[in-house]
């Protein structure tokens, strides 16, 4: 299996504070990798290093075949990113948002036209193409944002709490999109506060106080910790946390 | 009754978007009442009308017997409000924020310290830290202290646990239980359906409309259909197969299993046989008790 994210003792210090402490893990192509942790455990710091937005203090990491110290621009071109907090421009229409992001990633006019077409059909949003994003229901926005993050066919997509606040049906439709993308070979790196969603991941890592305190499939983690569900696994690990941001 | 709304309505903008659509609710004294629904359902608009920060476009409501439009000043004295967005002073320290809110309400921190003691002692070691520099869990505790320091009769908590990790969420709900024991009435909203079970009664809300008001137990008992869990094999393939199966009424992923309801006359054993025929040799189907989220999904479908 091809490895698309590789880290070895990846560390970030801010002064005396070690935000991420010797993280070592690998993620394979097409894998859905859940990246969980208590508030302040260091998830955001780790994600920012992997996205080429923050220089590590020490250790190694390679994302989509590129080094996080020397090839950050290449990393950015080869990954997609979506967060609940920021994703689409509310004052642009659906079609304009697609064109904007596709343009940023350097797609040609012909490619942009084709992608727009493909995306609107897949999301069944053809009649909404000229609507402002601000007028769409939240669930639609999030599905659109996810598809837009894939517009340049990245190898990996980073999803930072993508389903926060959406209704239970839309939340599951969103996961259908995740499965579909993973089935096509896209690696999905996802954070969430919904513990049932942790169960949908192929493997889950749980960070506590800057270190990865568990990493395995949901099934194995539950077995190891004798827990009925992932919520209990998380609770058992995270309640030992000493620091809170 | 501590809170009563009658046909409460809020409409926004030129497009006349109905955010709150003729909502009728009543909350008893000493109750923890949950407003459960996704973003955009109208939860915050209801909170803002009840806390007298937004004037309704129709209907009426009272809090502690006072009218939310006419008696707004009286209401402001007897309620505590924790808005969805962190709204304390980022440049003041923990201690300064608390003193500020006490002073604004003509009281002192020491006078009502007993109300916040259990919560405040957890953040007291950091009392000289500015609010803007606190973690999510600590901000949440400070905001709750500031909402309590003038000894309100009703607490309005708008999504206090959103974006907070499972451990802090559990702690927060334990705090609410203690406050209830002290006699406070609490109206709380959340997008996490599993938190609904911790309320005395809940209203499920979507698109400004109340879908159902009940105790969590009764809501689950009224589900009215047999719900099954399905396990065995690749979950995503199993989900797609069951969705295309003619006997399936609904099928959704639920953590490590699928939740399935069947059309009338479809038997469980028929489905098992079908799944095994399709190559899912370990497929197992069992009856299960529905959760709040199952009820919500069903109500979304029927509305």
C-alpha cells in the first residue's frame, strides 16, 4: 500500500511549550484517517505542519511525496483543505466559488468548465449554480465546500471538523461523499467531535497532551480498552489529559 | 411555568425568511429543557427573543411571568445568558470578567459565590489570565460563572458544548445537574443529539418549527417502528446494498453498525438470507432501542 503521509518524531515547540511531541505515523492512499484529540491536545498544530503552513521544530514528515521543510508549495498544490469555519465565499455564487478555487489551483478554462459541470451534477445543484452561497442551507454549503476542496484532484484532503452543527441526515450524506472520495483513492484526514464518526474511519489516532496516545482501527481500540464504543475509548484516554491549550 | 411561548415568530430580511415559525413551548420551574436541532433551525433566535435581545414579529412569550417585550428590564435581572459565541471581555482576566458582571448587576462575587464555587475553583488557578487566552473548556466555565454570578432564576445556554471535546462536555452536563438541584430553570440548546438524553424534556426543532416536545424516554418509546442494527462486513458496501434493497424503509450508518427499518411485511430473516446470498456471510441483524438521533431522523422524514 502506497504511503501518502509519513511522519517520524515530528515535533513543534513554541518556546518551552511542546505543542506536538514526536508524532510518528503513516497514512496510506485511500485511507480514511480520523485525527482526534482533546481540546488543546495539539491537533491543529500537527495539521498545520502537515499542510505546509507551519515549520516543524524537529523530526521528519513527508506529505503527498513532498518534504514539509523544503517543499511546502508542492504540498499545498497536492492537498485539499476544508474546515467548518472557513471554506467558501458567501458573497460569491456557487459557480463563482468553484471557478475561484479551480482558478487558484491553476486549472485551465476548459478544465474549470468541465469540473463545474461534473460537480453540479454530482451534487444535484444545477439549479443553484447562480445562487449566492450565503443563501444555501448549511448542509449544502458543507457538501459543496468538500467537493470544491477536491476540485484540483488532490491526493489528500484535510477536513477540520467538517460536520459541525449539521442535521443527522446531512451529516451522514456528508460521510457518503467521504467514502466515495476514499473509494476513488483520495486519502481523507479528518477531525471530528462526533464520536460515532470516529467509527467510520479506517484508523483513528487520539492525541492527548501533544502525543499520540492511541492509533489503531476503531475495532482494535475498543477491544484493547474494553470499551463499548469510540466515545468511551476517547473518554478513557482524554480524561487523563493534564493540559488544556 | 418559568418560560411560556405562544405562536412565537421571527422573520428576517427582505426575503422574509421565517427563522422561528409559531413556536409554542412551556418550561417548568426547575426543569432542564433542551432545544435540539441543527444549525439554522432557529434555536439562537428563540434564545435571543426570550432574553429580550430581539423583538418577535408575532406571538408572545413570558419569562418568570414577565412579558418579553413590555417587561424586558425585569427579565434582564432574573436571567443568566450564555450566548453561542464567546462574548466575555477578551482583554479582561478571568477574575476581572467575573467582577465586572457582578458589579453590573449590583452585587458582589462573594455574595453569590456559593452558586459558582464548584465551577470557579476549576479555573481559579488561572484567574489572572486574560479571557482571550483561555482554552475552549475554560472559556465555557468562565462564561457559565459570569451568567450565574447575579443569582438568576433562569439560565439560557445557547450551544454551550459546541466544539468542546467529549470530556469537557461530560463535565459541563454534570455542572448543569448540580445547578438544577439548586432550583435553577435551564433552557439549553445543543446540536449533539446524545446530550438530549440528559435533559428532563426536549423539543426537537428544524427549520424554525418544533417537530416534537417530550421527555427523552417517551420520545424514544413513541418511535413506533422496529429498529434493527446490522453488522458484518464492509459497512459502506453493506449500507449501499441495503439502501437498494426493496424491503428497506430506511438505512443509516450509526457508528459501528447500521440502523435499519423495514417496510411493512418484510421479515428480518428474509433480509439476513438476502445479505448472505450477496456475500455478507457474517451479516447479523438485531432489534435495538432507538436513540434520540433515530427519532430526529424519522421526524425529519415525516415532516
